[in-house]
C-alpha cells in the first residue's frame, strides 16, 4: 500500500474513531431526534454504515446485503464494524504485480494501489465528514 493511501486510511480511521466515540456517548433521545425535513442522527448513522458495507461488498465483488436496523444506541458500533470491514476489503484489494525473472518470481512495485480502493476510501471519507457536520 502506498504511503498516500495508507495516510488517507489512517486519517479516516482516526476520524471514524472519534465519530464512533461520539455516537456511543449520545443519549437515545439525541440519536432519535430529527430536525424538520432531515433524518435523525441514528438514521443518518445507519445510512453511513450501509454505505460503508456497500463499498466493502463492491470491493470484494460480493452481492450487497442490508445492514440490519438495530436499536438507535447500536449505530456507533455498526459504523465501527462496517468501517473495519471496509478497511479489510481495501487491504485485500491491494494489488501486487509480479514477474518471473530467471525462474524466480519477484515482486515489483510492492504496493500498487487499487483504484477502486482509493475511490472507496474517498467516498467513505466524505460520508464520515458529512455525518460529523450533522452532529
């Protein structure tokens, strides 16, 4: 993994951890409260968890599945778990090129970044920041 994608991943992990800590600390009444014409924080958090899961499924080439809608107090955990799943999918999507030279496989360019993984991290980063602004 290149330094740039690793840096984006690390920064996103830090921002997500702070978001998850905040979600876990909010009372149910705050998570459930919806402003005029806007979804509740719990609904927005669940939507983020679903987006993260969809990005991970897409990177893995798997059929998307619905993230279950649990109690409002569980949304922090759902965001944490689905972000961890996305990070795992990004790690697996990491592409290595190799060539055979004199009968010996040599890894070249250790760390070519998967364009799909880069896009997934960018989308996740934007979505995390949007939810943080809603708080």
